[in-house]
């Protein structure tokens, strides 16, 4: 949906709950989401985002996200409540959302495709790559590719398993760029910008200033 509305850079994804709730019932997730402490922290995060950024559009996906946004003062920002991708009738609901956005003023990153229409047949079980910008820093890019790459323990739900696809293992590491080679050959790692800001530390010395202070 973000691709269709022309959003590829200037957006933020905020989870209704910062934990895995896939194995919980609807009512249990709702109970956790409406916990007073959870609501207080989540509202502060959302309010700060609205205060410090020029937010032009808010999208919610699923009933829990919709309920969460009702507790936040969104001022004059347009809020579009959409069904979760797994809900019945989600494709038509998203089509209605695209139609509505044709009358909403916002600044896309590139030309949106608001005339695009989803179909229930093609929409079901469709898997797309996760935008690399949405992956946490230092996360391998293959984490965002489609496929069954992750699983969760049945006996111990705190255990997760990630399976690296064979094609990623066969890829050769790319050659270093000129800038990267120059950085290595110029030994920039030893420059002041890479030196720890510890009083008394010298890159030529093997002594630990912290240990010296303890002896004193």
C-alpha cells in the first residue's frame, strides 16, 4: 500500500505493540493494547512524532491500530483506517482507501498509483519484500525477502529461528569501492575521529587508563 501511495522514504512504521502477538487471541491482544501503561507510553511516542514532524497522513492497519489512534489527538492530520491484510474484504477496503486518498493533500516521494486496484485473488497470500529502509540497522538484506525464513518455537515461544536462503549464501561479497579502499590504505581507522575519547588513551599505548586509575 505504501508503494501505491508513493511513500518510499518519508514515513515511519509504528507498531501498536512492540512484541510478537501472532499466537495470542484477538481479545488478549486487545487487553494488552488497552493496558493503561501501554497506552500512556504509546501515546507519548505518537504525540512526539506529531509534534516534531510535518505529518500529513496517518494510516492504521487492523482494528487494534485503529483503536489505538482514537486515543491520540491527531489534530488536523488525515487518518485513514484500513483493514489488516489478513482480514476478509481487505482488498476492496484498500481499494476504497486509494480512492479516498485521491482527495487528500499530501506530499508523496514519487508519483502515486492511486488508480491501482487490488483483487481478492491476487491479494491473498501475496508476499512482497520488506523495504530495506524498514529493516533495523545492520540487518542482512535477505531478512526482508519473501519466503518462510523465520519460525518460532512451539514449546518455548521465546526462541526464534531464521533460515538463510541458499541464494544469499552463494552471493559473493561485492568489491570495495574506491572510497572504502582509500579508507583502509590510508589507515583512517587510527585517526582521531576513530579514537576512543578516553582521557589518557593513546593508540600507540597498550596500557588501559582505567586500570591505571584503579591502581591509584
